[in-house]
């Protein structure tokens, strides 16, 4: 019995020794997810009658600054950016103020997510240091939301600003001066909150401040504004719709594109622009077209035997005059390409694009044939600005067509004729398409423009209504469509953005809340209650 006990004890000791000698894996513990904690600030947060120019923040662990130049929001903005150090990991952050502080003003330093622990990068979210140069801290707040006036997606990092309405205020203040207060939506939020404000009357503006200079640049930046001045205190929630203003019309000096064409870059809307081209005192006929896929115009003219031509460009009060040198250059040649190479969809017109503007059309030299060689009636429409010739006819399903253009069917403004050519294309079965019916409810006013777009915002189908609330989109290609409604208040059949100086808001755009799935051989009917959209 005693012998057995010795054996048992010996076995236990052996197991213990083996267990102690066995190698294990050091895991290092669970991942640190705790943000840094501010232990102390000098002066303290909320200090009044602030007189110094240096602030020191002390944390419970080593921290680092990440994207502080982008994340830090100082309100009111300072003309001189403070020095914030160090750039390496430390338990201390020092702020050295280089600007002259305003009297009796509450200042806020919102660090966003720029203060992070050194090991895991856990951010101290929305840490804010506040002080006042006066005897008390201002405590009023203003809340609101931002959205894009036209697009579904709202921009990130939008600055929201308040300008004080006093004897020095003018509408040009957004172009020239810093706001009184500022905040930023940072990288995701569509809401904003301005804090530590004093009572008063203000202009509320949102700005996609691309160069972070607190100034509105209409050529590059979006703006949103509340039309009326705001008086604080105010418990309302304000909505600001962001838009890019239409560029004012202007042109750059044209360059010679060929022996019969100038290329002229432009900004804004060239509609109603007037161009006068002269050889001496003789006014030359010109044709103006869009340069494909570029913000440039093509000014076509007949070749001239001279060293230079004079050009005048005008629109309203805008006027530019140029002397344009000519040199030996090749003339443009005529080529005609089909936009639809194989399949013509039912909502399209068969279209030919000409490399040179067309001036003569002889329909007797054009013939459209079906697969059994039966002649198909058609009419043509020429879009001179885009140099597109459209053939409009009744399409039949599962049909094969031939469009024959005999020599001389078309001629350019230089009297160059086309060679004989045949284009072949076909149609699909109607069962390859879907039909969509939109039933609108609670339309506030007319006219309205309905647009079906893809996920990138490209318009694939549209309709215009001056009173109808039931809109049919027949024979759509199968896809998921985004539906938007535009209240066309100026009746020009397009969306118009606002204008800050004119205190004009953008035309209202309302999106259906989810994509519309149109499938082949399906009929979809969708009710759209415009009063229930956000």
C-alpha cells in the first residue's frame, strides 16, 4: 500500500515538472481599444479672462497627432495658424498662439480625431479646448444639416460658418473675410453643431472650402446658405443645400486647329454667345460647334489667303477681341461615323456623327431598308452644335436595317461630299426591355423634369410634365435606375443651381429613396409621394 502511494506521488511530481517545462505562446493580451485621457490642462479648460499665448495639455499615456492640420477646427478662425507640438509621440501637447486674440470672445479648439494613442491609434474623439478672453464663456448653440442640392451624396469636410451682422457687414464678406464662428462636418457627418456662440444676428453659410482659407471661390467651391439672417438664441434646426454656382461666361484666346478651324476654350454657358470673324472689313460666315468631350468650342470658317483674322466674342456685357495669326495647315476631311454600331435601342434615334459641320442634305440619295429590302419611311434632324444627324423612324422588333447613303447625300459647309456608304444595325425583341410607370402624388408645382439615371448620375431617360402626374417610361433597357424629380421653376427644362449674391436658392431636386429595378419583359408601376421625401 505504501509502495503504491510512493508511485502515485512520483507520477504527480513528474507531471508537474513536465507542465512547468512545456513551452507556451505569449499572446500579449487583448488589443488596447481605450482612447487617451486628458489628465490636466494649463490653463484649465473653460478659463475666462485668458491673457496668455501658450496652452499645455497633459495625457495619461503617450499620444501622437495625426492630420492635425486637416482635423483641427479653431473657432473663431485665426489669421495666423498656431504652432502645435510635438510631431513625435509624447504625453504633452503644446499650443502656441501667434495671433492677436479678440476681446470678450470665446475660443474653441476642436481637435476632431487628430489626437491618438501612440500604440494602437485610438482617437480621443472630438476633444475640445475652450477658453474666453472675457469674463464668461458664451454658451449658445446652433444646429443643422447639410445636403447636396443636386446629387444624392453629400460632400465630406464641409465648413459651416456664421458671419456677424453688424455695421461692417456686406454680402461680399464671404469672399474677403473670416467668419465669426466655424465648425466642420469632417469625414462623414451630414449634421453640424456650432457651439459657444454669443447672442446676435448672423448669416449662416456652408462651404466646401477646398483650400481651407475661409473664403468663397465660386469657380471651384460649393456653397450653401440660409436665405434669411438668423438671430440667436434659436432652437430651430437649419438645412443648408450645397451647390456649385454656374461659372460666368468667359473664353480664352483661340488657337488654330486646322486650316479652316479655330479651337476656343471657354467657361460657363456659351448659349446666346456671338462670334464675329473678319478678314479686313469683310465678315466671314462661321459655324460654332462643341469640341467633343472638352470645354472648348470649334469656330469653323472657309480657308483665307491672309496672315491674320480678327475675332470678336460677345455675350451680354462680356466682350473680347483677338487678332489671330494664320499659318499653313491641313484642312479637315469629312468622315461620318455611326454612334450606334450594332444595336439600336427603342428609346434611341439612329445617329451619325460628322467630323465637319454639314450644310446640305439630299434625302433622295438616302434610303433605309428593312431585312426584306422594304423601304422604311424616315425623317432627319440635324444638331449642328454637336454635329449629329439623327434618323427618326418607327422601329420594329427583331428587325435588321440597312441605311444607304449614296455619294452626295451629305455635303459640308466647304462643299465636300460623302462617299457612298452603308450602315447596318438591328433591333431587339420588345421582351428584352421593361416598362416603368411613375404615379406622382403631392406634386407641389409644375412644370417638373423627371430623370432616370445610373449609379454615376448619367441621365439614361427623361420626361417633362407641365400637368401630368402619370409618366410612362416604355422599353427601358434592364437596369437599376435612380429616379429624381426637378421642379423646373424657370421653365428651361434643366436644373439650375443657386447664386449667393442674388440670394437665389437652387431649384428643388427630390430623389426616390431607393433604386428602381427594371427587368426584361416586366411592367413596373411605382407610386412616388413627393411630400414624404426627406
